[in-house]
């Protein structure tokens, strides 16, 4: 870019008007409006102030700044080029400024050649070239320099313009290339360029079968098809080959969005399987636990987590939300963590994905009761809650991969590592270690995006507005409990293999009889449940009939105890003995049934044999002859009549056998 000054003859644009300096003094300038042909007098200091504010632009920028100064875009400067090109341009400028600083050459060709040799000897070491330029080369530099208004950037060598331009594709081949690209390359199974080229040449070969050799279409080349592929819209190619979601992600900017201004204004929730194998108890079965986490976007503080062997469900989300809302003093004391952890409060907005556990009535109802806005991200778009996604990766990479029993993030990275063999951490201890890492490591580490630690950021923003809490602490436990429908009977209400009773349930049973009631069990304390009264529409407490077992017991612990009991019973001989005893009882009853039937059939068989003996003695020879003659006559008559298929008589049940068991089949175990 060339430089300018307020000399006579210079032109500039001032607030949309073009002026020319006609005369100048030390303090004032006489300006001529180029379009209106009017003369104005302005102070030199006034023009300098307008230049500082950006309202005045000299003539080399009139084309871009006369209409709207704010739309001016800076051109590429000399420092943007590589060092080699920059040094070459600086060397050319050294020759031009030494020989013709104003662009006029006042020497003969012999003197000019001598000047070029002198300038070559005076070049700095970093700009030194093997030899001095020729006179023709010098004049070429000079003409480019003067045409550009003495801009140094015009002296940069344009190596990118070297070489022959790409030839246009043969118009006879172009339709086949376009057809091959549409039918082969733009398919979701990701065909290669070679396959697309073969398809195009196949189409050309098929077309040449009916064409004389002199008019045959030439075969397509790889350069031609690559050139046509580069002309395609990149987003369309990605959408055809990889899907719309991938195309949107690859062609759109995904930078940081506007950050919330307060704490708890935006809270993101997600799950992940932890990359470590934990033990269910000391020496118990090893499995991979799941982690549910709530993180405050503004401060990056972890509000609440829940760890369990159960896959992600609405119960894990509600428990993590309960931990997030309540203060953490009791939790830190229970886990024997000395550090204070201040992050708590009711979120204003929960950002969730489209998992089934987030679309249940339990979570949506709890959010409405606690006045929390629920926002669902678009399907398969994890970038809309990138803060929690990044943190889940961080806890696995920075903490879980360093523990014994880690599974790492990929199976092929394990090599000789056996996570089930190395697992030594029980689940309860793993929860304590994770909370300790969050409270004493993560929250105190410097965060590059916050330019401070999450803990300090939370404390600074809490001074502007403290976190919001419900009026009563027990309300949080109540609202974050799942809702179930259970039948009321004379035994009470059964849920999670426990029976619950109270005086209010007795009154409801007396008035309404058996009916289905709405209950809210506490997932962390099976000793009591909340039951909705059908008349008053208010909740009351019902207590377990086995308080010594149920009080303070969580649902997961109850399931685990029952599972252990079944496994322990299966390992004993009692189950096998029980099954064998039941089988022996079945076999004895079947033998008794068979013996009873045989005894009932004995008198009938004896009578039939006696009847056959008496009838055989009384039968004479004449009777036998008459019977045989009658049979012959009947057979002849049957042969004379048209043939009809014979139907077997329907077998009747043996009522004699059924008398022994009036109710039908005998009762078996």
C-alpha cells in the first residue's frame, strides 16, 4: 500500500465526498469537491482528526471506501508471504530506491548497468542474489512498481501463476463423467475415485460399440474425473456419502457459544461408563460402573454425580439431581473429605440428550415441581452439550486410566493388561475417590477457558447472586422420587418386595376397599414410602413391616442382597435335595394312579373272557354255516353298490377309569 499526504493535487474521500487539494498553507487547505465543483476551506488539524477517526481515506482506497468506510477489508500484507518471497521483494525494492526513487531513470544503459552492479554489491547478506539483474528485468520491476502506485507488494514473485492452465474436459466425455459420479461416487458405501473412473470408461466403451472407430469417444482420465469432483459442492458430496448430520458438522463452525452470566443458569447432564473395573464388595463380582454427572457451564463446577452398576435410568438421573441441589457438607463429612465444596442449588435450565431415561414422566415431573426448564439437544448432536462431554472424557483420561483395573478407552490398547485381574477398588471406595478428586484436584486446577480455577470462579459469581434452594430440604427428596402405581390389599402396599402399612392405609381400605394408589418410594431409604390419599390428594407416609431390614437400605443394596442370597442358595445341596424330593413325589403319585386304573380294569377283563367261553360252546356247525352264507351275501351287495369311504367310529372315553378321579387329572406337585 502506498503512502499519501495533504499535498497539492492529492485526492481523498471525506464522509462520502471526494475532494482534491488545490492549494495548501501551513494551517489551512483549499479543497475542491470533484463532483459538485465547489470550493471549501478546511483546517489541516480538522482533516488529521477525521483521518484518525476513519472518516477520511486517501485516493488509493476510493474504490472500496467511497460508499461505506466500514466495509473496507485489509489486503494481504508483505509479512503474510513466505520469507523467501519477502526477501526477493525487499531486494527488488533496494534496487529501485537506489536507482530511481521517483520512478524516473536518468542514466544511460551503460551507466544503469554499472549502477545495478554497485547496488548488487551493497545488498545485505540475507538479500544477496548470485548476480545482478539485467536491464530488461530491472525495467519490468520498475513498470510493475509504478503501475501499482509504488506498492512493495507488487514486487512479490507470483510463482502460483506458473505452468499451463488445466485443459477443459472433452465435451463428449463430460456426460459420462457426470453420470458415473452420480451413480457411483455419490453413494453411501463410499466408492473410490478408481471405481468411479472404471464406471465412466465402462459407459464409454458400451457407447463405442455402435460407433465407427473414427468417431469413438476417448477414454476418461483420472485428472478429468478429479477435476470434475472438485467442482462439486462439498456439502452435497458429504451429505450423499456420509449423511446429512455429518455434512452439517463438517461444513459449519462449532466454536464457543455465548456463555451464561450466572451460576446454575445452564447445567448439562450426561452418562458414561467409567474406564475401570470396580468390585461390588470385598472379593465380590467385578463389573464396570456407570457415572451420571451434572456440571455448571458457567463455572465448570460439578454439581452432582451418581455412580452405580445399573445402566443409566431415570432413578440415577433423579439421584444425581438430588445430590446437585442439596449442600455438600454432610456428604463431604460422610466421605471423610476435609475440603469444603460449595457447589449446590436448583438449576435454572437442564440440557439433556434424547436418551430414554431423560424422557420419562419422573424427571419431567420433578423438573416442573422444582421450576427447572428442560432443554433437549438435537438428535445425534453431542456438540450442543460439549462441556459435559469434555468433562466425561477428562475424568476417564486423567483419573480412571491411572487406577488399577482400568480398561483404557480402546480394547486394542490393553495389550497384556487384564482389568478384571487387577481390579481392587470396591464401588463405595471408588465413589469416595471420585468425590475427593473432584473437590481437591479438579476444582482447584487452573482452567484455560475460565482463566482461573472452577472453585474460584464459583466463589466470585456467587457474590453477585447466591444459588436458589427449595423452601424445605425434604421437598428435594420427595420431588426426586419416582412415581409408581401399586395395589392396596389387606396386607398393605407391596413394592420392591417389601410391605408397607399405616393407619391411613387402614382407613382407605375400609372406605374404598382394594384399589390402586400412587406411591413415591425413596430410592435411598426403603424404610418408608409416600402414598397419595385418593380423597384429600395429599401424600402421607407408610412404613415398612420389616424396619430392621429396610431402614436406611437403598434399592440397589436390596437387589444385591437378594441376588447374593439366591446365588448362595443355588450353591448349597438344599436346592438339589428339594428338586429331587419333588420329583420323587411326582413319580409315586403317578405309580399310584397307574395301579388304581389297573385294578379298575381287572373285573371287566374277567367278565369278557367268561362271556367268550360260553358263546363258543353253544355255537353249532349249522349256525357257523348260516353266518358264513350271510356274510357272503352282504359282501356281494356291497360290491354292487357305489363305494363310499368308511368312517371309523368315534372312540368314547372310558368312564370306568375316570370314576376313580372324579375331578379329572390327579393333582401333582
